[in-house]
C-alpha cells in the first residue's frame, strides 16, 4: 500500500513548497530531477522568484552588482505554479491545507517549509521608522542602502558587529565613508568565532578606519523634525551624529505563521529529524511535512546529536536536496542530512572561512600562521576532539580539518613530526560569550536536544 501511495504521489500528487527561497528552488529542482511529475506550487512572501542573498552585503553595496540582478539560476525546469507576494498565514495539518494572506487555501499531499529568516528590526517602532534607519536582508533593503551610501552620508552607524554588520562597515570604508560600529560584546564576531579571533577582527576594523565602540549598547535613535535619523545615543552616554543607521541585530526565523498548527515550531526554528521530516509539538515525527534551510533545526551526528540551526548558503542547498529526495522515496531509500557546516565572509580585504561549529568550542589552537599576521588557521576543541576550524586568508587547510572533524580526531591537535608541540601552538580558551545572553553573531545556533521548542524572549532594546 505504501508503494502504491508513493507511485501515485510521484505521478499525480500535490507538493507545496512554502518559501520561494534558495532552499525552496533547489528542492523544486530536485523533485523534478528525481521524477516527480505531479503538481508543484511555490509560495513566497516577496514578489520575486528566488534570488541570491550573500552578494547583498558584499558586491551590491560596493556597486559591483545590481540588487535587481541577483536572481538564482534555474538548474532544472521545474514547471511550477508560483504564488508570489502572498505570505502563508496558517497551516491546517489535519486538512493538509496552507492558508494564504489573500484568504485562499492551497491543498497538498506533501509540504516543504523553507521560509528562512528575516532581519531583526530595531525594537522601538517609532525610531525604526525614521528615514535613514535601514535593515539588510532583501533586495529592496540592499537597493535602498546602496543609494544612501552612494549619496555620500556624513557618517554611517552600524548597530551590531556580527558578519553582516562588519561587511557593511567594510563596504563603507571601501567607499571612503566614515562609519561607527557599536557592539555589546568586547569585539566583532565574538558570537560566531569567540573572543580570541574577535580581537583580530577588532584590530582589522580599527586599522581600516572604523570607529569601533565595544561593551556599549544603543539606547535610542534620535530623529530631526522632519523624521530623518540624525544621532545615536549609547549606554555610555555618548552621542554619535549619523544620517544612516544600519540595524544588524541578527535574524528571526519565519515561524509565526505556524502558531497553533501543532508543529514543533518556535523562535529557534522548526524541529525536524535527520531526514528533514518535521516534528509536531509533542515530539512525534510527521510523515508529510518536511523542513529545509535557515528555518530548520535538526540533529547532527557529528555534533552530539544536538539540534542545530544553520544560516548557511551551502546548508540550505544540501538540506533542500535531501528533503526533496526523501519526500518522494521509500523509507529504506531515505538519506540523512549530514552536511558539514561551512561559512565564508570577506571584509577589509580578508577572506574568512570556517567549517564545523565554532560556538561549541571550549578551546582554540592556532595551528598555521599567526594572529599577528592575520593569516592563520584556528582549530576549536570540544571535550577532547576537533569540533571546528576557522581561517583568515588561509583556506587551503580547511578541507583537512573538515576531515578531522568527521573522524573525531583528538584535540589538542598533534604535530606528529615533532617531539613536542611548537612554541605558541598551545590551546587557549576560545572565549565565547555567555550563551544565555542574546547575540546576533552565530551562524550556527545550538538549540539543545529536544524537538519541542521552548519559547524564547529576546529583548534587544539596549543593544
């Protein structure tokens, strides 16, 4: 009977993908490539087909690419119905229907949720509405911010020194624009890479002319009489005049539309098993709802089976392909999603790449190069084994360390050709911030072992 159902599903079934995103598009392509001949519908809240987001904070801000020409190429003809510019507002699991903002309902036999994340806004709505207060997540965000930078502002103020905020600061300095960056922690990138590497990032920013303010939060944004932002007030009682403010407080997972649906969805994402099948709120896996991309939180065998939320381009592609495959195949042919987390960024002329899950690291060991030269590889250890690695302008070693992570190699890293570890190659505390404090930095978030999402409350009003 199961075989007959799958055969019918592949021939004439209805698959709905909520999220016209990178993950949504790659899943649709995989479904067609693997023989799905039924009805395929993609639902997206933006009025565009899927586009590439990483260039928005890099080449687009530098004027090297247009935000209007970042569409993702179609690798396969998907023959789909597109419902664009109409957000999903609800899900009826029993009736197998997705509810839309225009009142319509879309029935499905199997559903893939790939709704991703959105930029976390400035929490004070009246201040967030001031002209010149910007986010950076969508095409419109990038186009608006680029035009403001091109106009030559007196000063740009960036709230938050994670990867996105640091890339904006780098673009500003590349255009010769004065920029101030405020960070509640002691250095940039500490949530993602820890304090040791963060100190290197801090030096990189200040040497490139960034006015970096650490251990401070923004208390308020001040507008002028006509509603334009003109100054930023900080917790140390200083005031910085700025006519562009970029809010870079991290992201929020798009799960609110699933409230009351019965799925295990919440602020940390939608829980799913290693095969991308969604859990309900009781921790029971569903058979016809799958999850992929930034919105998913799933267990990973290499990292203690903790549920991980990964905001990575490569993860979105790999998880979407796995989810699509599993949606239309027999149980014995399903495969787990075991992608090695990897991330890259470019700022101030330096290429930064990582593999594994740095925020799990207890200690850090510089194994190649040196921090002083800003050309190095740092390896993170957790409970005696290699858990992650990061490189600054030294990427050729990362494939080696990815294999070390996969094989559970011991930490500290050994140097077998030497009698003792070279001087200066000793492990030191990785110096990550207290995980109980809100942070915008990590691109990998550890979300525990339970598929039931405990409600989290984020209060960034004094960032």
